[in-house]
C-alpha cells in the first residue's frame, strides 16, 4: 500500500520542467491581455497547513494526494476527506491589500492562499501565454492547475511565468500562496515605519505573445548627447536572428537593425529634431518597434540628466528639484495605492504643490506612477527598501536587494521622468554597509549609466558645537547627489533651533534634502509651540526652508511627506492612532497649513530657476 501511495504521489509531483521563470515582459499594458483583477477566493493559513505536511515537509518536495492547497481539490463524493475549500471561502479584491479589506486581517502577518478560476483560449496557434503579477507582498509561490510555476521574493517588483503548456480552455485554477511575514534577513528587514500590507497588491494579467516576441528594449538618449538615441532590443523565442525596425514617425525616423543569434540588437540613431522632455515640456514620442513576428509601441521622452559641480543639469540646464516624498498609499481609504486612479490622485496633489519632482519612498511604487509622471512632467526618485538596519554582512540579503534593484531598473528604464535611482534610506555607518551599498551602485550603473545615483543619508552633530550639523559619509564618494534626511525642529529641538544651525557638507556635489518636516493632526489648531498642531508644523516649515536656503550646494528638497500614512510604530492615542501625521495633507484629503507654506516656497523657487 505504501508503494502504491508513493507511485501515486510521483504522478502528482507539482513540477513542470518546460516552465521557467522569465525576464519580466516589458510594457505589459501594450500586449494582448486579459485581466485577472477582481474577486479571488482566499484562505487564511497561519500554520501554513496547505504548504507543509504534519512533519513540516513542504508538499512541493514531498507531495501526497491529500495535501497541498495548490492542488485545489474538490471532493469526489461524500466520503472523500478534504479539509479546505476555495469555493466555500470568502473573497478579496485583487489588486488590493488584505489588511484594509477584512477587519480580522488588519494586523495579520502570515500566509494567505488566493485562488482564481479562469477560461482561456489562445487567439492564434503557436502563440505563447504568460501570467504577470505587478507585485505580491512579500513572498509568492505560484501554481497553475496543480503545477508550481515558481517562487518570487520581494514585495514591490513585477514577475511573470510562461504558462503555455499548462493552459486549459476551461476552468484554469491559478493559486498563489502569499506570505508577508517580516524577516530579519529580508529587504526590507523587520523594522520599518510603514504598514506591512499583505496580498496581491498590483494587477494580475494574462498576456499572449507570438512564439518569438519582443521581450525587452531600451530606447533613450545616449549618455553625453542631446541628439543621439541609443539602446537595444531583445527578442525571446526560437527565431531570434530577425531584423528590427525602429520607427519614430514624428521625427521621421525609420531605421533597421539585425539581432544576433541571442536575439539582441544594439540601437544607434541620430536626430537633430528632438524636442527634449522636461517638466515644462513633457514631450513624449510614439516609438514603434517592429520585428518579423511581433510589434510594440511605446510613448518615450528623451532627456539628459547629469551633475556638474554642485549643479543638477537637465538637458544641460541647471534645475532645482521642488519635491515631496510619497508613500504608496491612498490616504482617503487608508490602503495600498495600486491603480492609475490612485496615481493620479497623488501626483495631482504634488502638482498642486507646484512640485517638479517626487521621491517615491521607500520601495518601488507601481508602474502607473512613473508612467503618469512622464505624461505630467514630474521628475522621479525611485528607491529600493534597503532601510535602516538590514543585514549588510549577509550575501543572501545583498542578493535580494540587487534583484529588487535590477527589477526596478528593468521596468522603468524607458521612463524619462525617472532621474535618480536610490540605493537606501538612513542606513548606519559600517564597513559592511559601505561595501553593500557600493556594490548596489556599481550594479545600477552597469545596467543604466544615464541616470543619477543617490541614497538618503543622515546628518550628525558635533560635540564641540551644538549648532553644527555635519554630513560626512564614506558612501558619499560613490553617489552623484548628496542626499540626507534632517529633522531639526521636530526630533532635534524646537523650530526656533533652525535659526542657529549651520551645516558642514564637504563635497563638491549637489545636495538634495531627501526628508525634513514634522507632524500635525489635520484640523488641530493651537499656537506655534503646541506639538501636533497645524500651526507648529506651519512654523517648522517656514524656519526649515529658511535654514536650508543657507546651504551653498542646496539644489532640491522633498519634505516628508505628501499625505498621512499608516504605521504600526505611531501609537499616540487621539493624535497618531496608527498613522504617521507628517503629511502636508491629512488622511481625509484636506490640506494642512504647511501645504501652503511649501507651495509659496516652490512658486518663488520656480521664478529663480527660470
């Protein structure tokens, strides 16, 4: 009997050797797709009963006919013992976080199983089909029709799997095990200052492509030039040695290139007619990429960004970054932001502030943000969650950070709006940390040498001068822009302290204040010395901006933060109640008094840099 059960288990082995994790398909929205967004059945599984058998061996490795939720089994008759049921389980909206959808899951960290049943018929024989996830927080084990597609680690970057050989015309069962438990060795690590939203938090898409298709491409200005377009096109499939046509009709460009045996073609095109992208002129061109078997279209802007001494140069002209930090959260509903409507809400508020720049903290935000920033003319700082005290001496942790950085650059490399890749936020000095961050910088530049590199560093005091603040960090040698967070007047004294502070920043590089500010409960009014009042925050903003203007290298600022956001660290009853109150907009969408101080400052800064 045991031998029969073993043989039976082998036939159920959830492995498909023909399936492999692929480079993420770029520009997924321009493909032939169907959306799997909507209601998904879910099972809360804190003991991971659906993943491990009773001796804590994963069913993936030791399958048996009764275990593993990924099998999505249904009873054959009334005598059949099955101790779970997706059909009888409740539903959650995808995309979305489970915390804000179900009260019992508000603080939940652990495993939740998702299941979606869908029909699919290919539009053309020979085409290939992929399932694409915009993001799942934090670990995702993905199964289709009982077979494991793969495991993805990282809560904020996209991934996809080819499912061509597993698809059925009817009743495909897509099961995702989602685990958002924080881990010491993770990126981010255990300790953060934002809500750990769990779930399938971004779009889920089925994409159909030709047998050989355009997997990846980069079309941009060549570094150091304002009239040369450079980049590459990458094909995936069996017939890779194809000719590639690049068309930009508005520029009267039609050029041909040939892919090598690996499906790669380098692109070089010259044009003296380009109207360069900038916040004042967010010009995007329709770029068509055509191969023998596939074609795709993309709106792309062309611009250069570099530094010269203490200046940031956009298209060879000095620019001052009028910014704001943003978390990926819809302040009105208090959950993870995930849609184009959410992106429009947040960036419209930034535009009302007269921002020409936003810092998307502290992890990769959804793709809608960068795409909409392209259209609106807003420059973008993008970041990976190397945050506070991760394990800088752990090679596996470095691998996680490097993979998230790779995925972010891969996804957004064609976005003119993105001007800065940030490696980290407020990380403590050490030799291991310096090597870790230096390795990330080198990797970022190997993938993309056309953007600036930075990180949010920290200032320190001076034991001999209580009014001196010093920004001195060995990592500063490797970045293009010196960026640091400062909270004089909030964590460091009262607002009046700003009047006496001087700064020592011994680098001939531009400086961006990546964070500054303080908290206020929207609607709470008092005098300017009452903590948590709008008047305190208003006064702090006035004095902070006056202080920063005295820094000679000061070339931009992104105060913390656009909107109040949820954080388990913020516990003060009646004031915080689980919210970080540093937003210049409250959780109800109403602007605080500091909003108008910042806008006035930006209006004046815009005039100075015209």
